[in-house]
C-alpha cells in the first residue's frame, strides 16, 4: 500500500510566533512528534515564486515566476506535485483546494496546480478554487477547510494540497506582533486539527498509511509585509508526520526545491 500524502500550505506563517503562543497546539504537536526542518526561501519572498518552488520542485530560474503577476512564467513545463504523482502512477487520485486563485484557478494567471482536464473528467483529479482576494480569507479558508475535510473523509485522495491564507492576510492588515495575527493562526490551526482527525480516522478504519506535511512560503516583517531578503521574511519550515506509518527519514537540511522529490519518493 502506497502512502497517501496531504500537503498543507499555510501562507505567511511565522512558525516561531505560532509556537511561542498557545494558539497553535496542533501545529506544535506535529512538530514535536514528526520530522522537522527549517527552510530558507529565496528572495523575492512573494507567494507566487515561493509556492511555485514548493509545489513544482523548481528554482526561481526554472519556473520563471518572479512575482504575483506570473508574467512570462514557465509553469507549463514545470509540473506540480499532484501532476508528477499522477505521471509516476496513473492510478493516482489527486485533490487540491485553495482560496488564492493563481494556485488552482485556470481562469486567471498560472495556475501552479495544473488543470489536467482528462483526469478531472475521469474523477482522478479534483480541484476546489475559491477567491479569497475578493471575499476575504477568513471566510474562504473556512470553506476550504470544510470541503477538504469532506474530501479526506469520503475519498481519501492519494495526493492532496490544501492551502490557507488567513494568517498572511492578517499579517498584511495588522502586522504579526498583535492579537489579530495570532487569532488567524488559531483559526488555521483548528482547520489543521479537523484535517488531522479525518486522516487519523481513515487510517484506522481502512488501514491506510498517511503522511501529513505542513509548510509556508515566506514570513513577514513585524509591521506586516514581505518580499525582501530579511531572515524573518525568508524563514520557512517543513513538518512531516506519519499516521499509520513512521515519520520520513529526510535529511536534516533541505532546500525548498527539494520538497516535491522527497514527497514523491515516499510513494515510490
């Protein structure tokens, strides 16, 4: 039986802030009991380049995403984690849910997650796209969490990516040293708890092996915002927790572009 993968992306999360509070108990537990390493993201520390690297296993030069406009990108030739898992084994079912349109919505720029219409028609690939830029991420992340938990419970996709942006939005609006940022972290942690519970139940009920991975694309300066090359803006991490299996035996130091290959090796 191949390991099932859930990659959770939490945009703009400063891990040390989350862990030094009492607002992210699930994230703290996963870090303490799972694999953990710090990542250093390349500048510019923007979501477009960051997620393009983390989801395709490519450097900035390879995917050519230099900002959030995605002008002149090379993503067509840099397939994402879900697509690569399918090409590795064409029985693979994949799922993605995100409220930032460039990640998943083919109607706009990008998307980083390839559309793969043939697999979608065959029910091998499901994508949930919402618009947090228009409706706000506090509302949209809650919707993403609900549909993602349902997908984990009912379908148990082989490889999934679920994305939350509430913390990043709070950081931009209020900075990252006050209660608003911590409140957003707490909401995202509650979604992570629901996903983790759903997977634990599936693993027990169906004797499945799962690997839950959590990462972020960048940090923030204290007053809110990112894009430059300060240590706090470039700070990221990888947490990986096995459920129904052991934690991965990954190197203690990895580059952001290494993550996709490491995940795919867990399914080989």
